[in-house]
């Protein structure tokens, strides 16, 4: 049905009539009718202004991600997707033609063609299918690790001091046993004096951290940390035909560790932020990053953690990266973060309980004024329909538009397990990241030095008649001895310093979340 030029629908449609390149989202819904000539779109250059895809379970959020990811790839923009349920892998294969797909395409004026898109499949720490994604403990940093270990604020600050100590001593924290070795040293009889020089870290708090690390390892999470460390620049690749690569992080095998995978996603963003140069506004983003199950990231987060998230989202736009948070309701996202999300796709909400009704009213208040009764519209949307507002080419919000979304052109479901395995093993990245490496790091160095201390032979007794050599007088301690001097004067670390050579005293440069900066 055509839109009357005098109707509110025509005014809404005019707000999406962009002149430059844009992604096609669907067709306008007005007064119960779908208008295929009223196209709802989002300008390609505005995809780095971040966004939110929200809605109740089963309303079509995953298919919306797939629809947007396909078009980004087709426009040469790399995409990152987290696959929580294991049903996003189909984006690599052409879609299945059928009556429902053809019917939806006809309703929204879409010329549908079955198409697969270039994909890489990843898995956290080699768990499940996918190219293993690992991070070193040093790179991950104390703030993100505290979130994973569920430490309180005091313990988080203490962990930061431990990282500071290890950084200054050149003790590389590659995996969790390295961190455990450093903490164990600091609560040992030899290491206890070192605690006094790094800000008053208590042995009790260090013990709590040590127990948290041990419990975390016992849950089988140790494999997520180690080498070779994944280079997040892999997400920025394009295929030989110029299409953007869709990087799919397969997470079904770690669904029972939601804090772990949500925090790992944040590490990926922070790592990209630390490495990418400032580029300002581009004709198209360098990468669009979809952050699924976003409420898990914010749940129980400390004030410092939330501030770091807000800063990352605010600043990464100027580095050409767009971030879309995916969750059930906007209230899952803190206000300071939500205020930066200029593109909104809101699927249906339910109002079965008083809490649901409260969430519905809160969601409505986050939208600009509109010609719709949004409470009624949001509870009446069908699967594959959404209320949309985006940023126009000038950066101004577009009118709120109820929309029937287009059908993805790739497979709406998982590919076969053998096809997924073949894609993973056939990737050129498999050989680079598949095999874990356990090289010499803090654990090995500390263990070697402890062994030397134990095996060091006692001084022989002087021969009969030979005068005993007097013991050297103890050196009086300096006043206001510096941290570095205190550390270096530790007997155990004098010999350790010789073994780590130029690394001694070289502190790791850290940025947001305390993550380590790396040179590519």
C-alpha cells in the first residue's frame, strides 16, 4: 500500500530518505498496514555512532543482527558477532528459499537473493568449535580480571597493586598459574616484606585473591588465558572480493560462564581501542561490534568498571568502531552508556507483570516524541517487527518508525557441525592460534629461583686454626627508601633480576580497564 503524501506516515518516511549509502532495514508500518514504498534505512556513516537492539526473547533480535551484519559485510565493513545460542553460523551459507521468506520479501519490497557471507569462527580458549581466542593475564588487566573473579572493590584495588608489582619486576603474567605464583610469593615468608612497599596490600586480601584464582582454575577456566594471544586486529579483515569478514565468536560451550564471556568481549573492545589510531568520521566504519547479552556486562559492575565502559564507548567512535548492545530492555544498559547509542531497534516487549509494565513505560520514555502510541505498538509488534529510530546523515534523530524488517539472505539457523569444523580448520588463522604455547614466564622464573634458594649449599666451616671470616655488618636501611629499591633489595629477586635482564624495571603501559598496550 502506498503512503498518502499528507499522512503522518509520509512525514516519517521522509525522515529516512537519505541520499548517501544506507542499510535497508525494512518497510514502514502505519495504522496496521505495511508500506513497502516507505523504506526504513540507516546511513552507513552513522553505524559508528553506536546502537541498541532490544526486545523480549523470541521477538527476532538475532535475525535483526544477521540482517544488519549481512549488509555491512556487503558494503565492505567487517563485523563481530557473539553467537550465544549457536544459531548465527548460518550467516556463512546461502539462505533457504521458501514461502515464508518470499512472503516477507514481497511485503517489504525486498528483492531477496540467497547469499552466504565470508566468515571466521572463533571460540574462547579453544572450548567448543572455533579458532581459539586467548588473552594473557597481563594484557587482560586487573579491572577486567576482578570482574571475572567476582572480587569486591577493595580486592580489585589490591589486585591492581599486584599487577603493578609484576609489571615493575618484568614478571610476565601469561596465564593464571603465573598470577597465582606471584600472589603466592607475596604471601610467603620470603615475599611478605615486599607487601609493605606496594601500598599496604594485606596478606588476608592476597589470600582471598589466591583462593579466587584457584577456584576459577578448578572450574576449567584456566585455558582462556595464555598464548598465543589473539590479535583483535584480525577482526578488521576483508575478504578477497572486498566484502567485510564476519567474525563469529561461538559461545554455546561457555554459556554457563556468562561473566567470563561478557568480560572477554569487553577486553576485545578495550584492546581495539588501545591499538587503533584516531580517524574521526569516516564514510563507513572500520568495524561494527555487536555486544550480545549486554546486561551480563553491567550486572554487579563496580563504579570504576562502569566508568571505563562509558569512556570506551564514548571514545572508540572516533577510531572508526561502532558498538551495538543487544539485550532485552534499555533499562539493562546504564544511562550514561544508553545516552551514546544513537541507533535504536526495539523489538516487542511483554507486559505480563507489574515489573514488565514498569519496564515498558521506561522504554517508551527513552524514545523521541512520536506519532505512535508506543506502549500499544511495542506490545503489539510481531516477530520480525520493531520500532526504529536512527541518526540521519546530519546526525539528527529520525522520526520513530514502526517497521516490518527485511528477511536475511543467509541461512537463518546453524550450519552443520561438519561444515563448521571444515571452515574452522580451513582458516589460515587456525595454524596461528590453534596450539597453546606455555613458554617461560613468572611461574617458571619464580619456581626456578625458589629451587635455587633451597639447593644453595651452606658455607663450609673454616679449617682448624683458621680465623673465621667476620660477617659483614648489616647495612642500615635508608630513610624513605623507594619502591623500586625495596623490591630490588629483596634477596630472592637479586638473582631473578639477572635472569630477566632488560625486562627488570620495565613497567607495562596500561590504558582503559588497566589493559596492557601492545605494539602490533
